[in-house]
């Protein structure tokens, strides 16, 4: 069997647990219908035909699939990326994303239409009377988040800074028919940037403490864990006190992780795709630690190896975790009888109010 056949067979064998109908939080809201449906409301209950719908919410992988996933991780670890290649992929990651955007059309990612529903903060800042609001989208790619946001915007005073470290991604955004300079500016910026020769490390046109909302959608997974500290530092600096961070990214155990083959493993939960772009799969406790324990002085305090034990938040931590959730979904391909476990992490963090840190710390 080829690796592709194997993963296919595992997805066919999967036996997703079916819960008692009394256990779905609110049976009256258990929408057993096709799109449009409200996220998180279609539970797979005893007696349901799993192939009746394309997707089910809150489905945990069954034990058989979990064991298969563990065996896959062992195989991945046993055949890691060579040191030479690790260097190649880590040294200039923007180069690989540039290639990605050269080779793919602007329609590669789907428009994020669920934004306001999943992140009510975005509904607030785009309201007619919300007043001046500055949103920074990091790793904005082809604009699949920024453009839908602007399309639904009713706030005359909204400005979205859509930044990406790939100059080709920025070119795609700037050349889009949806690019509206009144509400949006697209710029090249590396979220893990160190200060340049003039001490600048913030996005063009933005100063310390000038941003109300930072959006991070499938960007942190593209970073090497060694870059997380610097990224948090830069996000902290650019946010206003009380500013929000909206986060969505890959969760551990997602099918995309399980299906990685030999020669792609860069480190624990960190891989390189066939096109040279990197991807990390997050754990819930790890993200809670990341955002509730990071400080300017101590940096990151995340134990990526063992996240099973909850660590207390740092009392002086500049960020607080407002919400951290796991979005698990079972996607079903009815014709090939595949049952695919997907897992995403969704977080809402807040920069605490309080005195701004001194400029002396800015160079960290
Ligand atoms: C998986 S794509 C997601 C794009 C977009 N956020 C979306 O959800 O459609 C990851 C994006 O992050 C960008 N990226 C990766 N590392 C970055 C960094 N250090 N600074 C800024 N952007 C980065 C990549 O160029 C790419 O456009």
C-alpha cells in the first residue's frame, strides 16, 4: 500500500463516536441541515448516518484513529528532514512563500466569511458608529480575510493594514479589484522582524501602541517555534493597551498533520510541505501558556515537549487569554466514504491596560 492508500484506508476505517442526543449541549439548536448552518451546532448522535452531511461538529477522533496517528508520528520522526534542508527552509522562509504566491492564483485560500461570527470583535470594529479603528492583519496572504472584512465594513473610519512578509502576496493584494485604499493598505512586513539599522521593526505606517486589533489567521503555524518570542514582542509593541489579538490556526492531530509522509518532519509538530512552506500544529495548553506567560523580560515560557500540566499565568504577563477554544470537526466525503478529523485552535487575547513599557526595552 502506498502512504496515500494507507491514509485513505485509515480515514475509511474511522469510527467517529456518536453521542447520546441528551449530551449535545442544546438539542433544539442541533441543526441537522446543509449550509448555511451555524458553526458548532451539528452533533453526531447515536442513530445518525455519518454520511448524511458533509460535516459534523465537536467530533473527537476514535481510539483506533488516535493509535494510527501516533504510529504515523513515529514514522515521521524516524525520517526527518536533513540538516542541510532544515537550513534551506528555515533560512529564508519568505522565499518559499514568494514561490507559493507566484505558482498559485489569488483564489488559492477560501475567503474567510465566518470572521464576524467567530470573532465578534470584528463585527464591533466594522459597525457604522465604531469610530477610528486600526486593524493589523499579519500574514494576510492574498487578502482572503482583509477583503471580506472590508466588504462588510460600515465604519467610515476603519483602516486595515494587511501585512505579509511575501512581497508577491502583497502584490496580489495590491493588484486585486477589491483593493480599496480608503480602508486598506497592504505592506511587506515580517512579524518576527528584528530592528533594522534605524531601529525600525514595526509595519510601515504604524507606531507603538497604535493598533486596536491584530488578526493572526494561519500565520503562527508558518513560523519556526524559535520565532514565536520575537513575534509576540512585535505584536505587543504595536497594540494599544486593551488591544485584541484574534487567533486561528492548526490544531494538533489535524488530518493535515497525520498525513505527513517521510522526509517532512522538522521538529516536534513542525513540518515542511512539498512546496517548502513550514507548518506547526498547536496544542491548546501550549497556546494558553504562550499568551498568558510571555513577558518582555522573561520571554516565552512554553514547554512544547510537555503541555499536559497546566502552568499558572504570569501575574505580570502583558497579555491575558480571553478565550481559547478547540474547533474539532469531522468532514465527510460521501462518495469515497472518507471520514476526516480536522482540528483548529481559536483564541482571543487581550493586551492588558497599564503603563506602556519603556522605550529601552523596545530593542529586545
Ligand atoms: C497559510 S498562509 C495564510 C494566509 C491568510 N492569513 C489566510 O488565512 O488566508 C500563511 C501566510 O503567512 C505569511 N507569513 C509566514 N511567515 C510570516 C512572517 N514571519 N511574517 C509575515 N507573514 C508571514 C505567508 O507568506 C502566508 O501568506
